[in-house]
């Protein structure tokens, strides 16, 4: 079903962003990334009290390939 959209103001988009308005057939990434972080790394807020006495991040990746983007041209 077609979409009718009024004014859209985009100030900035990151390099890996997707901006989508209305109908779309296919959205494909052109790059992939893997992020490793410890416990409590991505917490946001005003009054956080995070206690991580014992924390370790498992970075083992035995399958090596997680997601490919070689067909997204």
C-alpha cells in the first residue's frame, strides 16, 4: 500500500544507518561489524548503580563467519 508522507527533515545519518519512508522492497547492509563488550557496557541513564564483581567477555568465535554481505551490491 503506498505511503503518503509530508515533510521529513533529516539532520544527520551515520555511515551504517538506514533511512526508510514508505514502501520498501529490500533493505540490505553494505557492511557488518562485531562488537565485544563487558557487562554493563551499554547502560545509559541518569542514576545507574552497576556492580560487576566478576565479569569476563567471551570473544571466542569458532565458526569465524557470522554474516556475509558479499551479495549486497
